[in-house]
C-alpha cells in the first residue's frame, strides 16, 4: 500500500460527547501551540456539527472551516466566539510547579553531564609528572 492511498486521520470521528470535547481541547491548550489549538477547535466543531456551531456563533460555516483548519489564521475574537458557542469559557491558571523529584532529577542529570565533560577533558590532555601535557591519539585527531 502506498502512503498516498492512506486516509488522513480525522479526530472528529472519535469525539463522541462533551467530556471528549473538553478533554481533547484541554490537551491542545496544554501544549500551547496555536495551530494545534485551532485544529482541535476545528475537530470539535466538526464533531458537534459545523452548521449548528456557525448558527450559534454568528460566523459563516465556510469561514469557520477556513479559520479552524491547520492553515487557518483565526482572529482571537473568532476563537472566543467559537468557544462561547460550544458552551465553554477560558480560565487562566498558573502552571503547576514541577514536583521536587523532577527538579532533583534535572539537577542530578546536569551534575552527571558536567562530570562526564570534566573526565573527557582530563583524558584529552592530562599532564605527566614533569608538567608536560600528554595528549591522547583521539584528542590529536
């Protein structure tokens, strides 16, 4: 089978109810990519029914398809109208603080990387008992 024969994935076919819509949109917003958010809004709009959403938002159906596609450039006002027509609203919250274990793991990883760097530097140019620098064959290459 050729790649060109494969069907493009359409998430809107798998979104069945309001819970699915909210979870899908929350995941897109968590990622923070504007294109992904627009596409997710488009998928939810298709799953709910683009015609009904167009009527509720006051935006033409064709304009919604364009604005909520991967290549669309929806204005913020359009996004807000769509979200409102879906019966949702945006809430701002501080990002959750990284757990202490994650912070410790990051600092430990950094320490190991620094130690490896120092060890490699020592191997590349160690000194002899007379103070001369001895270089390995790998360092000379």
